């Protein structure tokens, strides 16, 4: 004997619809819960990424502040201005220690930096590497005097680092995503070379490697 499904459904329509409604509601609840879980997971990932990005850019702001910190030994220079120079260039030992700190701190967050910040950090590092290389030929007694000559360079570099980092906090922080790692992390070579030549570094280190008679006394 064949079961009469039509008669069964007609006789139990209310129960069947109730069951179907409960089943459909359960499926919808499951799908909604799954969507919420996925959204929460994505949100947690974005928060973690953002925390890393913020920390990396805050490190750059710290380094920029340290570059701009000046030491004034007293007296005035040949232009009648108060003598001032970067604290990190009080001596070769001070510079070596800070340069190591700069390298370690920026490397710890390089992957999390915006591309524009990363490029500026790379340029500053090129500047510092060049200074570090030439500093070996400068007498330690002339280190701070060299720092006085490079004061404007350090202020300019500090300002450019701050500007790039603040651009992230003003705009990039809202994106909550990383810049592409495929983007080249340095300026084009001719841009780097042109900027270095426009600064006081190359001329100053040559002068202090081969000081003119009386030049150090005048400072």
C-alpha cells in the first residue's frame, strides 16, 4: 500500500509548517552566528594589525624626537648664535650607541610601516650610514663640532620622519590594512643621491677630516 503524502500533509499542515519554520529559523540563526563570528575574527585581526602599525609609527616618532634633541655647551658660534648640536653626536661612542638603537628600533617594525614612511626611514638610514662611515676618520674631539655643523640636517631629517609618520595617523590608520610589501621600500637612487648632496653632510665631514688651521678653535 502506497503512503498518501498529500493526505498526510493536508491533515498535519500546521505541524509541518511549524517544523519547517523551526528548521528554517535554526538554519538562519546558524548562518547569522557564523557571519558574526567571522566578522569578530576579522575585526580582531584588524585590531592586531593596527596595533602593530601604530607601535611601528610611534617608534619612528620617538627616533625623530631623539634626532632633534640638542645639547648646548655654552657660548656662541661664528655667526653669533648659541652653540647647539645633536645630543647623539656628543661623541663617537654616543653616536654608535644611538645608531645601533635606531637600526634595531626601526627594523623591529619595518614591515608594519606605511610605504612612504618606510622610504623616508630608509633615506635617513642611508644618511646615518654615510655619516657613520666617514666618522671613523674624524677625530673624536671634533665629533660635537661636526654635530654643530650638521644640526640643520638632523632637524630636517627629524621633521621629515615626523611628517611621514603623522600622515599615517591622519590617513592610513583608517584603512586598517597594510601597504603592499611589493612596493619598493626606498626612493629611486637619483633621488637619494640628490637629497644627500643638497645637505651639509658630505661637505662637513670632509672639512672635519681635514680641518683648516684654527677651524676647531673658532667653533
